[in-house]
């Protein structure tokens, strides 16, 4: 496993990190989740990402139980707030930042998180209020650093320009061969301001593993075939996209990688990406994905992959 510095922080994170959206505490059985977490540490993953909204606290509670026996300085722990935790508890107001951070720490059974992230931008709360609340969270020691997920470039710039507040060190956008939107504005802006990307869905919610064949039934036991976990996957399961993904397999084979490893290595080719978050329901998936770290791939293969995917969009 290779490691990268997270923005302008002193955190060093594994190039592959383990996420918990739709999985731990919710989508898969506890024993399977426990085995995936154990395998993650075994292969050198030190960065665990979660959020209060994942299972309305269930993912955090699961991780709190499972991480309790490990030295706190042996892993980097990140969580988030924004999405509703009740009919009244949502957003990024100062009151919510304080309340939700305390609740996350209780569930995670820790005195601090390494990274506290705004899960989305809150149009109903002044940015200054949010930034001041996050700054107090850093000053209190409850979080070491702060980040955001899926913020538009103008809001990122506004936070950067604000004086007297804690600085963001991470951005968590969706980014993959199938979704390259951050390249236009977010990545250049962040790279110039000490903010790294921690990307979610680097495998297009599993599509870039190649397991979904065009014209074929969805395999049993996969995310796409699960009513809860697959409900956001529609745009990624079109015939042109699935056909293009199948055409990527020979490129991955030429690089000596599985298609999942090749797709993760493509994400990690971007210097501003500190880590790619994977979701896993089996330890073997964790092990396979982790092997993408440090892969040396001919850039011509990546260029051909980009061309194939662009033709399908």
C-alpha cells in the first residue's frame, strides 16, 4: 500500500480507503462487514470514511464497536454531517455542527475524528456561520481537520477567501472514468489551495469492475440487483456504458491488472487525489482493490480507456 499526504494537513492516508455508504451497519451482515474491515487493515488501508447519515448512525455505531480495540493513532477516521438525522436535525448550522459532531463521537466511541466533512453545501445557512462552527470544532480538539463533499467551485472559493477560520484540507467528489466532472473546476481550484481529493464511487458503484454485461440479467447478490443499494445506479447501467466498460477489459489485462484495479489506478493517476474510497461486501474485494495502489500503468492505456468511455457518453 502506498500513502499520500492529505492536502495541507499532517495526515498521511492510504491511496485506497474503506467507505461505509450503503454497506456497514446497513446493507451487509455484520460478520461480512467485520471481515472487510479486518482485511482493510491487513492490506495497509489506514483511512476509514463514514457519515452520520449512513443508516442514520448505524455505520458509525458499527465502526465504533469494531475500532474500539485498535490504537487510535493507527488509523485515520473521517465522518460527515448535513443530511437529515431527524425531521429537525439537518444542515450545517452552528447548532447542528456542534450537536452532530458530538453525536458522531459518541457512536464512534472516540474523543476526536481526524477529518470532519460537510456532506453537501447548505444553502440555508450562511457560509460564515458554518465555517466559524467548524473552526470551533477544530479548536476544541474534536476534529483535527475539516473537509467538504460535492461543493460547487464558487462556494469552495468563498471558504478559501474567508479570513480567521480553519482551512479545508479535503474535498470528496464523485470521480471515476465514468464521471470526470471535478476535472473542470474543483480539482484545479483545490490543487492550488492545499486541498486534496478523497474520491467516492471510483468504480462507478461497481460498474467499472465489469461484472454487469450489456443485455444480461443483473447478477444476484450485486449492488445493482439490490433495491436499496442499486437505486442510484440507473445512469451507469445503460447499454452503451456497459458495452464500453467491457471494451476496457483488454486494456486492464495488458496492464496486468483486473478491471477494478485498472480503474482505481486511473483515478490515482491524478496527483490531487489523495485516496480512492472503495465499498466492499467481501474481504476478497478489499484485497483486490488495494492492489491498485502503486500500480505502474502505461499512460497510453489510460488515454485509450478515456477515448472508449467518451464515445459511450
